[in-house]
C-alpha cells in the first residue's frame, strides 16, 4: 500500500512526457551549439603560447580551475534565463582555449591527427551507448547517484594531488578514472532527463558538456601515453 502510494505521488509530481521530450530536445540542441565556441576556442588555443603555465604550473592550474568553477557557478545561477546560455557559451569558449596545449602536443607527434580523431570517435561512441542505456533504464538509480557523488570527491582529491606530485602513474590513473566517471555521468544525466528528475536543459547541457570534455581529453591523453609519447 505504502509503495503504491509513493509510486502514485511520484507519477503526479513527475513532469509530463511532452516536457521531458522538450527538455531532452533542447539539451541536445544546446549541447551541439556549445561545440561551436569550443571549436573556435580550440583553434585559437592551438596558436597561443601557454608559457605562463610552465613558469608557474601549480598557481596557473589552480587559477584556471578557479576560473572554470566560477563560470560553471554563473551558468547554474542563471540557468532559468537567457543569461545562462550566454555564460555557457563563454564557458565552452574558455574550455576550447584550454584544449590548446593538449592539441598542440598531439599534433607535434607522429599520427597525432589520427589520435585526436580516434579520441573523438571513441567519445561519440561512448556518448551514444550511454545515452541508449539511459533510455532503456527509465527508473531511479540511487546506487549510481551515490557512486558518482563519492567518485567525484575521490577524483577531485587525486587531481589536486597530481598537480603537486606530477607522477606519471597517478596521472594515467586520474585519466582512467575520468573516463569511467564521465561515461557514468552521461548515463546518469540522460537518465535524469528521461525520468523527469532534471527539467532544466541549461543545467543538463552543462553537465553533459563537462562529461564529454573530460571524456575526450582523458581518452586522448591515454592514447598518447599508450603510443609511447609521454606528455608529462
């Protein structure tokens, strides 16, 4: 009786199918649009000098992380207005710029262009597979939610430790953890839209964009490392 009552209450509170479809459509559309400033930023970043990061890598990394989280905060703060989209586009432009050093390194090594393409193809394949799985589940995933919450904290600690330690093994472990975490995050976020747990397409787009970005960069760095070229 209590279970049936809870199910009825959830059904009454959950958004309609039309709203969920609209959120999903707007999310995918905005996600596609966000790739445009990312590409522009990446092209600019590939022709920039990032010597300031080499001169003070720890301070530079911390400042960049602070800037990224500030812009993400502004996106979330304005997620119910058009300003949220503007902040999102600015954020994706910045993230494209920050791709510069990685792409510069990849293009300097043999078959670097093919490695970038392989990472992009793998990222797309994982995104579509995780999205397809999310559409088939169509129910709450509390275990996955808890796992991602704990995993996010662990990865953040490992990432900060890697800034100070600069150990190749920890570096690859962080990249591998980001691949797993980002893949599951895509699954969780799409599932939230499907079941009606996420009704704001700007917030959903930000989450999916960050997951795709981390997935692509982590895969590319792993591919580069496995090819015998150590970026570190």
